[in-house]
């Protein structure tokens, strides 16, 4: 796709996302009230995953803007390992003074449930953190290699039942994509086996190469291959269609119920953070998420800005943690 065409597409998506979140009332911040004396020293935002991924890039976008608004240095630090639980546990044990924060995807709620005992998941996501703000949401798509000839979900299901589609690529055991794969198998009455990889990139590479016919993925991870015609999204696992691919139906529309799995991004702190500090951070980040340049940059990763208050995030974490616990138990899911 030519660069000018790509820019036009992102401009259209940015407008659609902005309109959607505004209409939904998702960006609830009305301005930032400053906690007295905060911040008086640099703030560290810990990312529990390697540099360059969605969570890391979004954290750096927010950190840059937050530093300007607070007139204080905001540093992003990557502390990786054990499916993100090492960095998460580090923040959970930090002083709850607002100077050590965690930028986390929804796997912060899932990872402790799927890791083997003693592997590093030394935290309880509902007990050990202070919710600050949900920064974004990401839809998960059913994506096929276009050369397979599959163009809709009924094609995929028919081939799965005939035994000609037998596997899907995922970024790893216990990932949200793995969860989605199990739920879809149950809803469709098929058995498409997971081929786990160490991350999204190698999973997508093998789908492109034809070693595996399909994957479950965020839109940002496959966007360039969708636009050049190599991959095709055929359904989205959200309650409503994605602004990034509005012509792609939801699984619910197609009759597959209770197969809603998405991804979200958030900022958390250690348990016990002062309420005025939470309000300060929440207010400023809400304003940052309304900035056109931030919305446009987030769109390149298939992330829709959300915002809202800390209570909203707390309810989301509790709902996901409880749902994931039931799914993990039902399907016996365990990470490597």
C-alpha cells in the first residue's frame, strides 16, 4: 500500500476511534487535579515485557506526555521474564507512593493463573495493585492466510470439520489468543489445535509462510499484511465491530456465543496508593488519551484509547480475573 493511502486510512480510523470513544463516554476525565507536592521526583513506569511491543510503546507515548504535564521526569523501565510476572511482582512490592507504576496488558490478570507453581507469579492482581486507569483496548481477530482460499468463518469451520484446517498459531500457551482458540473450538464444535510460539511475531511469520493456516491476533500485529493482501481477518472476538476493520463481523453476529476475548492496556500502582495521587495520574492520562497525535499513534498498533476512572479499571480487572480463572480450569490451560 502506498504511504499516502496508509496515511488516509489511519486518518479515517483516527476519526472513527475518536468519535466512538467520545460517543460511548469512555473518556471520562474532565481535567487533572494535582495532588499537593506530587510529584517531587522522577516517576518510573515498569513494563514487564521487552521493548518494542504494544505495551512498551504505549507506555512510552504516555510517559513522554505525562512528563511534560507534570514537569517531572517519567522513565520507562523494562523488567521482563516469567510471562510478565517478574516486572508485575516488582511493582506490587514497591512503595505505594506513586513513583513506581506498572504499564500492563490484560495478561497481568491471566499470567498468575496459567503459570506453574513457583515460576514467579508472586502477586494477586485483585489484591496487590491499585488501579489507576485503563489506557486502551485491542480487539482480537480470526486471521487466515489469504492463499488458503478461506474468506469467511463458515469456510473455516467446514474445513476444520473436514480435517483440512487442523492448527492455529498463537503467541504462547496461556495467552489470550490461546484462550480464544479454546473458546472458539467449543462454540463451533471443532478441534483446531494450538501451535504455540514465543511471541506474536514468529506466529505471524509462520502463518504468512503457510506453515500454519490461521492465527488469532490483534489488528496492529497483522495490519501491514492485511493491507498488502497476504492475510485476511474474517471475524472479531468483540461484542461490537472494530473501527479498524468495520466490515469484519463479530463472532457473536455469526452465531458463536460467549467467544468474546479482547486485550486491554492499563496503568496500575502498588496497593495502597494515596487517592489524590491516583486522581492526579488518572486525570492527566485521561487528557493525554484525548490528544489527536496520541490517538493516531495508538491506531498504528490497533489500540483504541479508553480512559475513565480508576473504579472502571478495578471492575474490569476483577471481571477478567474471575472469568479467566473459570476458563483456565475448564480447559486445563497452563503456560510453558
